[in-house]
């Protein structure tokens, strides 16, 4: 009937009391008649000392048994909380546990494919070791991902998972307060929404089908169904062919769609308020997580303005031109020019978060509304963090004839999306929205170098397991 004590709650104030704790063997050290076990529970660690003596009730047999422990095994410890003579190095908790009993609940393999200690080593420490000519284990990405269950146990990964969870909450909290409703659209579709080849095809009860490349069609249809302001947090599937640091084959989409009065700037206003709220909340309410991530992967806090900077695509092209980078004024930015523009914006406006709008029509999806003053440009935008895209958005075409024509021009088989096009024949209000990739937002906010670090079990062109 004894209650469990969390490792994080093992503090000086409870010195002298007896506790029951469950955790993993992080590391252990055996000496004659004494065993030191560092016990870990999520990000917290405490040193447990089993010393053979009459007083502690620890027998020779118990010491022998402890010598056969293995790292990552789950153990239950009963012992007294004591203040060590010298401060314990390398644990989060400053007290020590004088072990009376230790049971192994579940033993882990003696030879693990990766140790959590190695997986958790900070990039700074690795660099320092290497500079002094010492050998340092840097666990490579594939090894981490092959053994993701172990890799997830590091403080940085625990923090990334927690941060993502909170970020999603800030996203919904802000939108719910603005009268948006959370919708859930189908992921099995008859036709592709974004066009192109990046679509997973499958068979649906004998009929050709595909996995949703975005909730685009149905979030717009929800608007046609008078839901007025909607959002969705759900899986998005892209059959990306090439390997990159920022593309996954399955990611979490943060999508929004809303009626507008007259101008697509209303959508950009929402992006501005929503993301400034998300970043501010992350900074204020996820200090512990950000610190744990930064400890392993150091990064500078994101620079953003209270009111998000907006530049037109033409202004962007001009800035690049002045810096000696020529790009097609009616084409798209490539990865390199996106990066460069990010740098130029940072130098000129001191922000790493900005909106680029009025993209050339030719490079946007078929459903994008063109500008009234110049059809070569569109009522669309992308949003960037540290020179990389996190959001695409636009006002949509709401006349069925034009929509159908544009879909055809984009090589889309309109038969497969006929119910979508029909939705606009029953009357549709002016509307627009945007989609963000959750893993990209987390990656770029935390200055991480690879999107796989922000996905629980990433899916990329070469990875379908674990
Ligand atoms: P979106 O899906 O909104 O377009 P994105 O970041 O993939 O997001 P793209 O417009 O597809 O943006 O691509 C921008 C640039 O990124 C392209 O010019 C190309 O250089 C590069 N890129 C696109 N897809 C890939 C990929 N699968 N692997 C590597 N690089 C890519
Ligand atoms: P887009 O195709 O730009 O737009 O996707 C929206 C956002 O999703 C993220 N993203 C990705 N993240 C990880 N891996 C990928 N392979 C990947 N592809 C895209 C990016 C991107 O900005 N329907 C439109 C949105 C809209 O207009 O509402 C769309 O899907 O962060």
C-alpha cells in the first residue's frame, strides 16, 4: 500500500523519508560490496546506492544480483532519501537514495543497440571531445531511427514530443477562441488535391483511390456546407520521391479555412495573430522543453516581430536582384533563393519570421484565386521561418466553371474531383485558408537541422518502420 514517488520529486525537503520509486537503470557502477545505480524517469535522474551492511539490510546476495543488472531495465527501489556528503555529479536530483530493496520488474537486453547516454550526448560536448582528439560517440540518424524507442528516451526527444503536444494545443486554443470549429476530413479520397505525382495510390474496395495530400478539398467543402471557419489537425500523405532534410511522406497538417469579406489579407491577419500567439506561448510556457532541446542541439531563439512583416513576391524578387541573385519573376523560389531571401530579410528587418504574398499564379495549385489587377499573380502567400517555408495559403476560386477549367489546365482528372467542383455550383462564399506542417514548424522554431528529429516515428522515402 506504499505510494510511488516521482524521481523529479526527490528533493532535499524530503530527506530522511523512505520512498518507493520505479524507473530505468540509466547507468550503474559496481564496486566491492557497493553498487551505484543511476535511476532515470523521463528526464529526471537520481543516484541510488546499495551498500552491503547490516544497517542497510543489503546482503551479499543482493549485491551479486545487482551486478547482473542491465541498463534500461525497469526497477523498483525502496530506500531512504539522504543528502550526500559530496554533491552528485551528472544527475538532475541532488539527493541520493540509500537502497534497502531493489527489484527488477523487467530486464532489458544486456547489449542494447544504442545507449541512451550516447543518444543524449550534446552536440557541444561531441564537438569539444573531437577537438581535443578524443573519441566521441555520435549516434547517427539512421541508428537512432532504427531504434527509435530507445532514442525517444533522451531528454531532448522527450522535450520535442512534449513541445509538439503543447504547440498543437496553442493552435487549437487560439482558433477555438476565434469561433473556429475543429473538423475531421476523410483521408481516403477518389482524387488528388494538390496534383503532381506526390500521391499515394491504393485500391478502395476495388476502386482506384488515394491518400489525402492535404485536407484541401474537404475543408473548402466544409465552407460550402456553411461551417464558416474551420480547422483541422491531421495526417497528410505525400509520396515525396527525393530525400531531403525537410520532407516527410507523412506529416501532421495544421489546416485552416475561413470565409472572408473581401481580401486575402484577412487570412494573413489570422496567420499573423495565430503564429505570434503560438511562438509567444512556446517561449513562455515551454521553457523547460526549449532548454532540454537546446542543451543537446543548441539554437538561438526565433526572432519575430509583434506585427509580422509582409512582403510581396515582387519585392522579394527585387531584394534578391539587388543582392545579385536573379530569379524568374514569374517562377518559384528554389531552396537556395528562399534561404538567401531569409538572410536578406533578417539583415534588413531583423526578423526570421515573415510572410511573402502575391505569388505568381503559375506556381500555385489550381484552386488559387488570381489577383483582379493582374492574373499573372495570385491572392496567395507562403510563410517562412529562418528562410524555410512552414505555411502555404491563399484565397480560393469559388466559381465552379473557372475552378474546373483551372483543374484541367493543371492536368487533373476532373472526374475524380467532381463532387468538389459541384459543391461550388450550390453557392459558395468567398473564402481562403492555409496549411502548415507541424513538424516543420517545430524543426524551424528550434533551429533543428532535420525534420526527422521532430517526428515520433518518421516516414520518408526509405523508411516505413519502426
Ligand atoms: P510545398 O509542398 O508547399 O510546395 P515545399 O517546401 O516542398 O512545400 P516546394 O515548392 O515543393 O516547397 O519546393 C520548394 C523547393 O524545395 C523546390 O524548388 C525544390 O528545390 C525543393 N524540393 C521540393 N521537394 C523536394 C524534395 N522532395 N526533396 C528535396 N527538395 C525538394
Ligand atoms: P503545401 O503543399 O504547401 O500546401 O503544404 C502546406 C505545408 O505543409 C508542410 N509540408 C510538409 N511537411 C513535411 N513534409 C512534407 N513532405 C511536406 N510538404 C508540405 C509545409 C507546407 O508549408 N492545401 C495547401 C495549403 C492551403 O493552401 O491551405 C497545401 O497543402 O510546412
